[in-house]
C-alpha cells in the first residue's frame, strides 16, 4: 500500500530553497521510504507529538504527519532543523 504525499505551503517553500541535489534526495526518500512505510521515521514528542522526522542532510529534516484515514502523508517542513 502506498500513501499519497502532499506538502503544506511552508514545506513547498522549504523544498524550493533546497539545492537540486537535496531536492532529488527528498523525492527519493518520499517515494521509496515514506510513501511505502510512513511510520519508519523517528516519532517526535512534546509539541510535535504525532509527527515524524527523517534526516535529509546533516542539518535538514523532513517533518511530516500521517493521516491514516486518507492514506496521506502531509509534509510540514523540509528544511533545517538547527536554525538558519
């Protein structure tokens, strides 16, 4: 079973700021890992409980939530985790 991938406006802005190489890596991670196994990311806690994180680069993370009833992964951020 494959989940659909959607981006928030902020996540789309983040993607547009990534280098072409990181954009390709992001596509690969989304298609081959997250869309197939959305709960494989690191489950976040605290204010971000219900969200997952996957490393994109040394400083960048993909942060997303899973909507099981819609078979949808909503990417909320795709940029730096450690300030800019």
